[in-house]
């Protein structure tokens, strides 16, 4: 399977080619599904670069997100873990002040495929709503997503709210999205950061199984 072709097709927003390749990947049960997903993610990097250069626009980003959601849906059966039992529960949301959900929705699909129960609080989520849900659902893993730079301030406020509620010592927090980095993780007080849905998934599995 030519995964460079898949990467470029995603970058070119060529839906027909992308879906054709993904369906071929699944013909044998999806033994190369993880490679295919990685190629799609590298294709999204191309889309991001094209947007930064002014060659793609917001509508193209939205289409790329929808295409990636289709890709995950096709590959999902092969990405699933060997157990159908729930590994545990996490909270996932886009933080207050940010209305983006493409990346969040892709992460949710990957987590659910691996037996993780996701409580998705949606977009523009205030810190108190997260704290209240943690208490009500007895959740100790929180995933905060954001695309805008201002999301970092909201992530820090959320971590501070979790700390003020006395929940921080028993909670693992991961931040994800365009503006996050090692420095942002330290600034917000989170435990981990990720640009890649698979890294997010692995962190959750590690935390939930301890």
C-alpha cells in the first residue's frame, strides 16, 4: 500500500482517492490501519501548511476535518483493542473560549475504539462544568483541547479550578491542539501534551490501567 499517496491525497483534499485507499486497507481486516491513520495525520499537516500559506481557507480546514472523521470511521474496527470491556472513563472537551472540535472529535473516535469511555463536554467548556462532571462521574483523567492561543489561558484556569476543588493530586490532565507544547504544559500545570491522537490514546491507556 502506498501511504505516501494517501498522505498526499489527504493534503490535496482528494476525498475519492482517500476513501478508495482506506477501503483497500480494510479488505484484509485492516492489518495496516495504524500506518494508514498516520499517513492521514501527515496529510493533515500538509493541509495546515497550505492554510498557513494562504492557499487553503477555513472551509478547506473544515472539509479536511470531515474527511479525517470519515477515515477514522473506516479504520475504527481495525484500530480497536482486543477487549470490548471499558478500560475506564475520561472527560474530553474544548476549553472555554474555543469553538473548534474537529481534533477533539477525532481523538474521541480513537479513544472509543480502544475501549475508553469518553464523556464529551463539547466546545467552549467552562472550568466549573469540568469540575462538576469529574465529581459526579468519579473521573480522574481529563483531556483539554484547543486550537486558539487563548485556549492556553483557559487550560490553566481549568487546571487551577481542579486544584482548588481538591482533585488535582488524583487527576491526570493532558492538553492537546495547535498551541500546546512542552512549555505550554508547564505553563498550564498539565501532566502531558500531545498533537497526535495516538499519543493521547496511549497516555490515557497508561493512566487508566494503573
